[in-house]
C-alpha cells in the first residue's frame, strides 16, 4: 500500500539522515492526503507501540480540505453546492438519491450521470475556489505580459496546475528529479486516468483510524478553506460530527490583526479550524493565515480569540 511504501521510505530516510532520528515528527497534507496522512500515521503509531525512544518520534498530524469519509463527503459536498447556489433543487435531490451510498472514488454509473449534470449547471467556475476566476489560456497570458516579474504577484493564480503540468514534463526537470527513468510513453499528469483505472483499494472511511489515534492521544488538527467546493467545509464538519467527540471550546471566530481569519472548535482529541476566503489549498490562497494555523498546531495552542 501507499502507506507501507511511505513508511519504508521514512525508515530509509532516517538512516540516510540520522541527525533527525528521535526528533518530534508530524505529518501534514491536504485533499486526498486525508487518506494518505491518517493511514501513514496509523502505521507509524502501531509500529512504535512498545518501542522506547522510537526513530520516528510521531506526535501528530494536520490535514486540510481532506477526503475523509465517502458518505459524509458526498452529503456535505452536495449540500455545499446547493446552499451556494451552484446547482438546482432537482439535481441536488438526484445526487442525494444516486450517490449517497456509493464510493466517492469509484462512483456508480447513475451517480456519474448526476455528477455530470451538476458540473454542467455549475458552469465555468474554479471548483477549488468558487469566488475566483477559473484558469484560461488568455488570462494566464495576460498576467504574464503585465510585467517582467509575474512571480512577484501575491494574487492567487488559478493556472497553477497547468503550470505544474508543463514544468514536470520538462526533460531537464524529470532528469533532475530522477523521474520517469523507465521512459513511460505518456506524459505526467496531476491526476492520471491511467493510475485511476487500475486503482481499486480506496477505503470508504478514515473515521476508524481517527478513533484509534484519538484514543491513543495523537494530536490531530483538521482545517478547511471555506471557498472549496471539491472537499468543502460542510463535508469535513459532517465527518467530524460522526466521531461524536466531546466539545472543549465551542465554535468561535479566530483573529489575525483584528480581522476574522476563520472559525474554530476544539474537541477532545481534535481541533477543527476554518480559514475564511481560502480555497482547496489554503496556503495558496491565504498564506499568512496558513502560517498562523501551522504555528498554532506546532505550539499546540488554540487560535487567537481576539
């Protein structure tokens, strides 16, 4: 599995760089890392049981806009689309009828039809950031012609994925990364259909792993950019609610220089944070607020109430 491979990589990495052995170790990720991170965390935790001074001194994990539980992800996503006016009442009902009981990674044919209807109704938006312009070749070109130093712009670039695809297919980049040494006949993609077709081992839920690691006292923070419609804040809230954790600090706004940066709720064993105005990849949209969140996680301190 990917988790086993990642664990093997880490063990070998610590042998290569022994100066990092036994230091506090955290794992972070976003999107489908909502599976990768808890699964790797579980393996490390279980392999460390009974080991004094473990090489991987695992302390906790942090995930953002994370795929967590197929049922709750579906329900929360469809609700987000509907409440934000992205789909019709009839399509919302169709999605709930045809998709709620299936796998989000391998949906049924009827569910796919309903999803395609929803996609048409949503139109040409950036689903990862619903209030910013979508990527287009023209817009990307205009930005690059505005000045000699476009990389100095602090604005969100909706064409980041397109730039990445071009960059990682450059022969010199692949050579430097020791990538594609087997000379595969197809180009690198951010989401490969070739991989997807043969991929059939995606678990339906990460919630059992959450329960195991929460009971073990592992520090867990979950955050969510609230303008993402792909793995939206509503989906994450439904998944967390399903854990039935006692609340320590109820829902409150957290602040950055006097302005609301988002909202948070502290549960027994898990802290949930939203980042207002951020899309699917929070640091890409709100780097300052993402840094505050990351620092608070490492320091194990709640985000500022004022």
